[in-house]
C-alpha cells in the first residue's frame, strides 16, 4: 500500500491556467507538507499543516493555496500559473511538527508550465 | 547564510571506496538530523537519522554528529554503483530544513 500518494504524477499546462495537485497519506500522521524542488534539486518547504491547521506558510505567492479537508489529505491549488512554477512538487507527512520525526515523501508531481 | 549547507558536488568515488558527505548548519538549537537519498526522478527516502553527538552505524552507512561544530556527516563504506544518487541533509530545529544536496557517482 502506498503511504503517501499524489495525483497527478505529471501535469503539463499553459501559462495562466489554474491547476490542483492532490495528496493523501494513510500513515495516520498529524502533519503534512508541500515542498517545491527546482531544477537544481533544492527542496524548499512551502506549507505545513498540523491536524488541518496551517502552521508554516513560507514566502510563496498567494497564487498558491493549500487546503486540508482532513488530516489525511492536503491539496495544493495554483492559480494563474507562471513559467517559474515549473518544478517537482512533493507532498510529505510526519507524526509531528518538526521535532524528531522523519518525513515520508510522496512520489512527486512534475509540473511543466508552457 | 543558508540554514543548511552541504559540500558542493558532484562527488565521484570508485566502487569499494568510502564516500564522505558533509553538512553544516547554522541553528545551534537544532535537535534532529537526517540523511535522505534521492535517486534521479524519485522522491527522497530516509537512510539515517541521528540525534546525539557521536557516530551511528547502520550497515555500510555511518552518520556522525558534532553539535559543537554544527556539523553532520555521512560515510558510505564499500560504495556501490547503486549508491549513486543525490544525498540530502536535513536539520530540524523549529522547522525542517534541507540542504542543497550532494550528487554522488560511484564508478564501477
């Protein structure tokens, strides 16, 4: 069984469109995250949710809006897509917020904006 | 200054050699340290965690932590071509910070 799953795996779209990426974890974790990994492989945290509450909101454009309907799901909606949004987006989850808990990553969504 | 810095790669070692990956961090209050491995096109996967000063060994992998020097390293003994990947250091204080990664190639 997949622990952290994301859909879609690939997303190719035009500039200006709106798109969503879905994430689900079946590990029973309390905390979920969204990361952006650029072409240089740097993993940058975007958002963190703990029990459906937004905890960390790094400096990302407000075109990005996370939504957590329950603690097993954290979706990412992106409005007015731009070329610079092209990257791999990873969802992750852990037992607690930061602390000593490892994060488990989803397979990633490769977003290409044309 | 970035919160977590890793030695710049890429790093190439011959098969059977020891690969040494280094990481320094800026937050003295950091308490948890992780090494992740990421194969090309895949997601990061945890290979080692370390929480206290000293060495921690797991098979061919040894993590070393020195909080006074704000330094954590990963040694891979008897390197195999299957170890070729990007290695990410993660440091946790009040937040999870990843380094920029070091690309390792093990040459058969």
